[in-house]
C-alpha cells in the first residue's frame, strides 16, 4: 500500500462539495443494508425461538448484560474522535489503533477472569464457559475500531452496507445449524462472534489502510481526552441499558429474563435498524457543518422528521398487534412476553430522539456534556427498575418506560443548549407523524375489538389495515398533505441535489 493511499484513507475535503448528496445517498444505502439485516435477523429470530427455550436466551442475556458494560468502554470513544476531528494524521490514527488493540486485550483478559464470578453471582455454572468464549469479542472489536471509523469518516456507506449484509448472511446459518444439531445456547453465542469476526476482516480489506507503529509524538492527547469522556458516557449508558436485565436475571432467573430480553430485542429491532444508519450518516454529516448553527439545526430536524415518519407507524402497529406478532415470530410459548412488548413499544417511540442527542453533542465535540447528561439520568432510570422489580418483568418494563418517557424532554432540552434547536422546533418537525401514529393505534384497536379476527394472520391484517387507514384518511387534511409533499421532495432529492442542507 502506497503512502498516498494511506493519506487518501484519511482525507475528507472532497466531502464538502456534495455533503447533502452523500448524506442522503448514504442514508438510503444504510437503510437498505439495515433492511436486509432486518430480514436476515427476522429469519434467525423465528427459527431460533422455536428451536431453543426462553432459558437458553436468558443464559446468554445474563452474560451479554455484563459484557455490554465492557463493550461501551472497548474503543475508548476513539472511533468518534477519529470521525469528529476535522484534521487527523496517519500517525495519530495508527497510535489510536494500537491503543484500541491494547484495550481489547485487557478487557478480554478481565472478562475471562470474571467468568467464575458471573457463574457465582447468577448461581449458574454454565455461564463460566459462555463468558470465556464471549470475551473474545473485545479483542476482535479492538482490531476493527479504527478501520470502521475511517470508513464512516469518509462516508463510504456502500462498502459498509456490503460488509454488514455479508456478515449477517454468514453468521445466521452458523447459528441455525448449531441449534439444529442440538447446540442449544451455543448457537446464540456463535451468532454475534461470527458477525464481529467477519466485519473485522472485511473492514481491514475495505478501508485500505494499514496501521504504522505507535508514536509518542503523535499528539493524540486531545483525542484520547475527548474519547475518554465519550467512553465514560457509553459505560454509564450501558449500565442504564443493562441494569434491567442484570436485576431480572439475579432476582427472577434465566426463564423470565429470556422472555424480557426477547420482547425487548424484538420491539427495539426496528429502532436499531433506523438508529444505526441515522447515526452513521448524521454524526459525520453534522461534524462537517458544526460551524454553521442554522444549517446544523435544519440538518438535524430533517433527520428527526424522516426517522419519526418511518418509525412511528411501525411501532404503532407493533403496539396494537403485540399478541399476534409475538406468536408468529417467537411461538405460543413466548406469549407471557406480550404485555412487556407493548410497554416497551411506547418507550421505543421516543428512543430514536433520545439516541439522537449523542449525535448532537459528539458532532460538536461536547463529550463532557454528554457525560454529565448520562450521569444525571443514570440513577433515576436504575431506581425505576428497582421499584418495578418485585412486580416481575411487567413491573420493570412499566416503571422503566414511564420514567424514560418523562425524562426525554429534559434530555433533549439539555442537548439542544448552545444550538438553534428548541423543543418547539422539534415538536413542529415530529407533530404530524406522531399524531398520525396515535390515530392509527386508536383506529386499529377499534377494528380489532369490533371484528375480533379469529386467526393470528387475520389479526395482523386487521391491525395493519387499521393503521394504514388512519394514514390514508389523514391525506384529507391540508397540513398532512403539505408535510407529505415536503417528505416526497426530500426523497426525490436523494442523490440528485447538491444544494446546501
């Protein structure tokens, strides 16, 4: 690899000429990739839920709840530092690469050493071997962090899409074959390991960048300081996100945790499918225009509007059709998860907006404020889980959802400080899709009660038609037609317009 190729892998000057075009084309490519991953993951979910038991899922969830804390710290926030930095050198990225590898090795060693402790904490000896194998995730992650960051920094979304689809297409058959051969929970362990290993190899090939030796004169102090605050925020966020699973696993055991974790993962699947591409596109895009406050605000509001238009009808449908969705996707033995699924669907409606505060703060280099925000929110959310714990998984889901929805306005307002964004402007951007979602839920619920369809497929069809009818009838309202035309214009511009955002 030539020196010029190494430099080209870091350059972003060419992105400014068509930032909007690259952003929207990247959004389409990433959404397409996420759609493909969603289909493959759906196949995996449907098959594995019927081959395995809730306890199998619960066992793996016990480990992943703890592992998630380490994963949040694994890259030390250095991928965000590489993406956000306006100018960065080969020496700096190389040094960051070796720091990430070292962190991965340390976390792998620590996790392996903690394997007996986890087995003791949960009173489950099988967790020892599961934890030892899953610990390799950190080493694999350390080897890919900077290559991933360079691909995102240069907004090379077509390559990222190919990489992600390929990794899922290889990993899901591995998990299913293991389950068919009686591998039990090992099928769930093999699935993410195969995905991460494949993505690591492909990232190296696609980034066309080879790290040099670490250098003391690389001047990475500011990048590490920025990344350290990001990593601390992610650790705190992971504690918040994992606390419910850890508490349920400790208090109620593997079976109830399996029900809770499947309900959570299933309802959050569409949120992740939107959140990952939104972050991939928005973070580098907002970073490039952070010096233009009004353009920055318009970029964010347009992204929030588009995400809400896509996610709101999906989550409204999932709320109404919770029972047939659970039965169809997971099977009758998972029906106890239906109330949890519905409660989590409510909080899933605001989750993309809460997640968007990360882009806003990181793109402006405000990792310290992100850390402060997560430190304030953490104890409130964890206490809500503790309050609901004696009432089972439904109690945890209800108390956690109510508190997170209540906190969302404060979280957004906190992130908006210092920008041209306000809650009023955001409300105007999302009012239409949210209102239509609520109308769709009401109409679909009425249709289900009046018609009372006898089969799972019929229930899904009635719920879908109820939500769709609400959106169709809303076309009679001038304000809705205006919003739809604006959205259509945006979609028409994808990849075609080179005007400023």
